[in-house]
C-alpha cells in the first residue's frame, strides 16, 4: 500500500523540522509532502532542506485548500491513503499505526484520531472545551454515531474518501463539515483514541476569543451541508 503523509503548514518554521523528523523515525514506510500554505517565514526552505517534497501554494488558502491540494497530489501519484498530520507539532508520529489500523482492516474509509477517547492529558481553554462538546453533540446526533473530537486534524483518508474530497472538501475550518459530508456520502467513519499534545510553536488561528465565532460559523456551515445533494 502506498501511503502519503500530508503536512499542511502555515508559518511553522519553528516546528516543521521536528515534525518531519518525527514522521521519518516512526513511519519510515510513508512518503511525506509538506503543503506550504503561503507561509511568510522559512517553513518551505526548512522542509525542502530536509529533502521533503514541498508544494508551495501561491497564497494562504487555509487548511481546506491545503488539504485539497494534498488530496489531488495523492490521487495523481496513485496513493492508496492519505494521513493528515498537522505541521504545528501537536501530533505524534508514534500514533500513526493506531489510526491506520481501522483503514488497513477495511473497517473505515475515514479514521479520526481523538484526544478525548482516553486521558491523554490534552488541555484547552474553557471556551474551546464548551465549543468542542457542542460540536460533538451536533455531529454525533446527525451522523448517528458518537464522535468525540470533531475538530481533530489527525486523520486517515482511504482512496474512496480521497476521490470524494477532491471535489467537495470544505474550504474554511473543514474538519467538522467533512464528517457530515462523509456521512452523507455513506463513508465509514471510525474514531480512534490518540495522543495529541499542545502546539510546539506558532499560533493557532482559533484563539479563545474566536472560539464562539468559530462554533457559530461551523454550525451554520453544517446546516448548509445538510441541504446539499451528494452524488
């Protein structure tokens, strides 16, 4: 099986070297591509100096555009699956085997690594915790299955899911919407407990003050998704 690790990165010069080295140490059988999402720092140069494939987007498209670029590359190059692995150092490559297992056994088309299925020690602000619980309740209700970590960016996408998301992947804060769209498409979603830590550098686009705005925006997007016709 050909597996591609897609690392979306925006201004992650302080983290990207460690991320790439971690993946190479714990998942040497996978290929890596860094999607440099219009960074204004040395993210691209550092990744390239390590001999990693780098796709430089012309300007900042956001996580949705960066991931869709990775999906398109994976399909073009004949990969069987993509692992989404953020460039901020939150994800641990020694957890990749865990989230790959349901896809390898054909139990899942889309696997989500969850911070909340076990006591991983992950902490966040009160605002983000409340928002996460609300989004979990909404998505779980709409999909008919319990999903605890709707915003996780640590995921595995099988070939069928790649083909689907190449054309319909959401652009803005896509992780939550993607679950709804995948469910509507009839794809099998499985959540796996995974250790995910704090960022090792850089700054999240979803600050505590923006958490409420983010939640409302995502809920409105879900409402629109429910009205979409999925072929």
